[in-house]
DNA sequence: TTTGAGCTTCCAGCAGGTGGAAGCCCTATA
DNA sequence: TATAGGGCTTCCACCTGCTGGAAGCTCAAA
C-alpha cells in the first residue's frame, strides 16, 4: 500500500513516516515507480511506534523496544527495565511541573490583576537572589 | 563585569547568555576590547529570565514579561493574564503525563519481568488497532 | 488530454539551547 | 620579555522530533 494508506491506518502523518524511514526505524520496500510500498507488518510497526511515542518513549527507546519486539527470544525483563526507567523520567517531569504549578498558582493568587502597576508576579521574578 | 562573572551571578551558562543576547533579550554594552560588559541591571535581568524559565515560561513569554517589568505604567492584570495562560499549559502537560504514567505503570505491573519472552508491555504496544 | 491528487526528494525551520574550532586578549610567572 | 594558561570572541553544527514548502514525477478519472 502507498504511504497515504499507511498513514491513515497507523494514525501517523505521512511526513512522520518518511522521517521514520529516514532514521531507519522502518524500511518499507519500493515499487518500480519509486513509491514506498508498505506491508501489513510495516503498518503494524508504525502502530507500535505511534503507541510507544504516545506513551512518551523517546525515538531511541522506540528503536530498542521495536528490536525487542522483533526478537522472539528476548526476556520480558529487558522491556520492563526500559519501561521502568521511562516511568522514572515521567515521574520526574510530573514532579517538576507540579512544583512549577504550585509556585505559579500561588503567585497568581496574590496578584490583584487589576490596572494598577504593582504586581507580585513580576516582583517575585525580579527579587534579589 | 565579564560574561563569566555574570554567568556565576545569574546562574545561567555563558553560552546561554550569549544566546539571549543573540535573540535580543538583553543588550549588554561592550568594552573597547570587544568583551561584553554586564551591569548589575543586566545581571538582574538575567536572574529574572532564569527564574521565569525555571517556571517554564517560553522565551516569548519572557520577552513580554521583561517588557512589562520595565514598564512602570503596566497593569498587573496583563501579567496575571500571561501567568494564567501559562498555568493552563502546565496543567495540560501534567494531565498528559499523568495519563501516560497510569498507562505505563499498569503495563509494568502486569509484566513479570523475568527471562521469559512473553511480555504484556510489548503485546500492548503491538496490539491490533 | 488535461486536471488534480498523491507521491518523490531536498532544504529550511521550530524551541532553546549546547559543543567545538579558530583565534584574540589578559595576566602571571620564569 | 617570552610564554603558558585561561577567558573571551565569533561562527557553524548539532540535538529532538518532527513540520512546511518547493519542484517535479506519477497515476487515475473525466
């Protein structure tokens, strides 16, 4: 099938699929006219990539996960290890954002938000270290 | 003062400070030898930027906030508006990450993580749409 | 045959920096 | 006074993960 069909079936934009080929995540065969020709297996891989990316795995994570997926002999422990490391990264990001959120919402609460110039948000950003 | 000193005082790497000059966030004057010469006010701005970035404001947000900070006449409502919009962005990111986290930690829980090949994490990533 | 959609490649750019090379400048020490 | 080092300068490339657009080919329908 052509890239447009593969895009529809996998949920990824054609541009992204070409990019994934560029960085060697997938290797669809080519028709005689030069068009990419995707097999069902290719689409399956693309779906895999789409889901893994939606879970926030990096491209390099995806590359390894895809290899593990294709390796009939792999141990599930290897996959779990990657997933756990990724979970730690997500947790760190959540913690980071939550602390930002608390700081910022506190600042917003203390700001009158009217047309007077005094503003605790700016004051805080500008305060001496 | 030289860029090294400004870097130490502001907590920003010298490279980042040069970049901020490049994109016109700051305009330190120059010594006759071509070296940047930072005033206390410049360092104050850099600290402001450092804090605002740590709160996750984009560079363009920072540009506006810095202008508002320098404008004695500005209304605190303008600042509050930017802050509130940014809070909404943070909340969306937290929601996103939290949902990822839940999916992933569920997958991890169901994975035995031993040396057998059967792995629910990969199965889920690969399942038919 | 012509139109229009879909495909190809390649080049550029987004955010927000970071790394490195080549080369000047300044100071301390031998 | 020569030299070694560290800090400064500019410029260019690279990072992640795409995305947009231009130029040009191919294909199917009218």
